[in-house]
C-alpha cells in the first residue's frame, strides 16, 4: 500500500514504511536469510 503514496524506495518510502511497520527492518533481514528455492524441489 505504501507504493500508492510513494513509487520509489527512497527516503520518503522508507520513512512511511518505518511508521507503518516499525519492525520492518527485522522482518526484511529474516526474509533475506531465506533461500529463494530448495534445490531438492527442482524436478
């Protein structure tokens, strides 16, 4: 929804996200640790 107010991931976007989701940075870090795919899934 933040992209409706700010299109790009600049300072304004970051400020809006921090206001709406204070633990956003922790969540992003956790998501970035997850692999995009498991090689065993490839068939």
